[in-house]
């Protein structure tokens, strides 16, 4: 299990609604397991509340097509995990975005 630095999110912006701390940690573990499977380098992660509650991990060394494949693998892994049933937080991989939308918590310490 990866004890990820985003756990500090709880102290800074609070636990995402509709998601327990255990579910959040499980989701983060799955995100980084998929990233390792694709040898992806991630740097900035954020929890965005602007449109929906979404954990976004930016990928720096993969083209958009590979990131799309990573998102399919992530979706399958999340659906296969019964511990995430009922969790309203979703996750995805993204190319580096530059400016983060209002309503997003950004952790640059990864």
C-alpha cells in the first residue's frame, strides 16, 4: 500500500464528500499501481471539486494515446475493487494542464 502525500488533503481541504478515508487511500493506491504498470512518471496530483469530485494525476512522459489506455486500465481496476462501491470520488490520468481550475486542490510535493 502506498501511503501517499495527498493524505494531507484531509487537513487542508477536508475529506472529499462521498468517500471514506479508506476508500480515498484505496483509490490512490490503484492510481499509482496503474501508473507503475505503464512506467508513467506522475508529478502533480489534485482533487478537483469544480465540476465533480475527481482525483487527477498528471502524467509527464506518455503521449495522449497512452494516457487514454491508462485511463481504461484505471477504470477496470476501480470497477474490480468492491471496497470502492459507493465511493463518489473518481480518478483519472491527464497530460500536464498548466493552470488548474478554480475549486481544485493541487499538491505539488509529489
